[in-house]
């Protein structure tokens, strides 16, 4: 006659004392409590496998797992067996899945992606990516398994970033998050990248006019920060040169050594936007920067070549990324904004003539008879103006250095 097992009570489980040898307290249906000599109380389930052999499942320890919880786990295992599944195999699969989730967090996969990209992008870009990771992505997603990141969570996080007024950072962070999730797809950790599905639900930055500072003190602080840039030397020199010459950023990035006349202290080229010849007088400070840059670019045709392929110009967002790395937000200053800064301060602070300023900006300037000035018009006056402007910028930067 089979032995009748009376179900355990919560008091029996609580008061079970250790003995010299391990012993079992049975609850029925194969569930028992194993009490060890060290005082441990471990829930176990004995069941019959499909091959006829005895299987054993672990449900955790008491009191972390109560008697009622252990019984529920037993009933779930019995249902799995009744459905033709081996509860032991299911438990092992769940344990492996749990380990996989713990190992494949967003932070872990993001780190792998950063390592992968490290050999493909310029150091300053990598630094910018790491900055966005640290400030926006890792605090929100870092500990989450990539498999658990859903569109609803993404929307919640990126809308919080938007509410802070950092739409540009939200957009760039979203792009990087998508890259990491796509990398997880490639590793077969997830089937679908969830980021593209939420992009149309996020706000889009409106760029309109390029931000520019027109306050001398603020400009001095920005110039001082640029001097502190520790990234790729070519980007640093391009960023240092831009305020002095205030050309369009594309013109600076496409600058060629063949167009630089060091004897005449001039940079002559054709403005692509208007297809007109242009002359930029080079102040001594600019000549100094170009001499430094020659040591970096060497025999390259371009003055500011790319980091990996020196036959191509540096990336169009390189200087912009550098400003963000220096803590200068898009809402305060853009690379193109140096043109508006120069136009305003040359007029309102230095009192330079309108024609000289506009001509130096490569804008169409006409004489009283309606005829466009040619590129050599007022060249002597513009050379004087550019030297005066460079000296003024140095003064602002020095004031900022002394105040720092």
C-alpha cells in the first residue's frame, strides 16, 4: 500500500532544525524540503523523465521561496510534464536565457559596438559617442538586457531628453542607440531593431538660423575653450582658424595648400556657392596655425585632410562635434555661426565699413552704380581689417583665460 504523505505546514518548514546528516521533509507530488547540516532549507522536486529516469528540479531556498511559492512551482512543472515537455529541460533553458540576458545588457553590447567602431571613426567622433552614451543612454538603458528594451521604453526616455530642450542630443542619442541595437541584431541577440519604429514619434530639431554669439565676453570664452581642445590636431587647427577667417565651413574643409600664398598672406579660391573668385587675407595668427597644420597634413593636397584617408577632407561634422565635446551647445554656437559673429562685432564693436565686411563674407556687394565689386576691391582695407579682427579675438581670448 503506497505511503500517504501529509502536506507540510508553514510552521513545520519554519521550525525544521539541522541534523548531523541531510534529511527530507515531503510535501507531496514529488516536492520536498532538503534540510542540510549547515541549516540550509532547499526546495526540490523529484519527477520521472521521459526516458524513465528520475529527474530533480531545484526551486530555490527557504525563506526566499515560501511553501506556497514552492507548491506553485511544483504545479507548473506538473503541467509542463502533462503537456509532453520535460520541466528539467525547460528549467535549464530558462537558466541559460537568464544568464544570456545578464550578459547581454545594453551597456555590454554598446561597449562591444564602441570597440568595433574604434578602428573606423576618428578619435574625436568616438569621444563624442562616448559622451552621449554616458550622459543619455547608459543611465537609462545600461543595465537592461537588449532583448528587454521595447519601443515604449525608448519613447519614454527620448521624450524626457526632449523635455530638457536638448533636441539635437536626443536625435544623436537615438541614432547611436539604433546603431547599438542593430549590432545586437547582427549578433543574433534580438530579431528586430526597435528604434526605427519610434523615430517618427519624436521631435525633429529645427535648425533655421545658425546659432552664434554676438557678446564679446561669450565669444572670448568660446575661443578660450577651443584652445583647450585635445582631440585630433587637424580639427583643432581648423576650429582655431575658423573665427579668424569666418568662411563657410565647407570652404575651410576643402582648402588646398596650392591656394595659400604665404608671401602675400592670402588665400585665393573660388566660392562654390556663387562660383565667384574670393580672397581671404591671412593675419599672422592664421599663418602660424597653417604652419602648425603643415606638420600634420604633410604632403597632402588638402590643408585639413581626414583622419584615416588623407586624400579626402575631414568629416563635415567634425568641428561641430568638437564644439559639443567642449561643452558648447548647439543653441549657443555653431561653426557657421562664426560668420554672423564676425559680421556683428566688426560692425558694432570695431566700426568697420559695411562694404568691407560683406565683401569679406563673400557676399555680393555693389557700388553706387549697381556694379558688383571684383575680388580685389578694397583688398588693402580688408587686409587691415582682418589683422585688426585677429588682434581683437586674441584680446577676448586672453581676457577669458585670465578670468578662468
